[in-house]
C-alpha cells in the first residue's frame, strides 16, 4: 500500500490552506482497524463517489476513531477540518487496501 496522507486545513481565512499533514504507512494498519473498515464497506460498493460518501455517512461514528488509529496524534478538532473530497479518496484507498489485505490472508490459508 502506498503511504496514506491526511491534510488538515486551517479555519477562517486559512480554510483553503493546508496547515498540517499527517502520513502513515498503510502496512502499519492493525488487524482491528482493517476489520472495522471491512465491516463498514464492501469492495463492490466502493465504485464511485456517491457510494463512498454513503459509506462515510453511515459509518461517521466509526471513521474518526479509525483515522485516529491510522494517523498518530491527530486530534478530533483537526479531523473536523479535513476536506470531504480528500476524505472520500483516502477512505476509498484505505478500504480497498484493507480488503486486499484480508484477501491475501484468506489465500494464505
């Protein structure tokens, strides 16, 4: 998996300016995080922006804790300043790679 990136934007006049960026190596995802992501989505549902947005909306209560598991030290306040379009792309990347990880484990058995 490629490196995951989470941009945090400023507020007020800086709302379109990235003020902080978190990165994480996708291979560091824990089994629990992968399992939670797989529970939130199905691979065939991640085909377009609408389906990704629906998955995020349905799992909103789970997504912030998942992002905090993935990106060390990110705060709730910072997560509130993540652009939705970027979150959708990031979530789709995480979900696809998580499902791939599970498939690799299944094939290993």
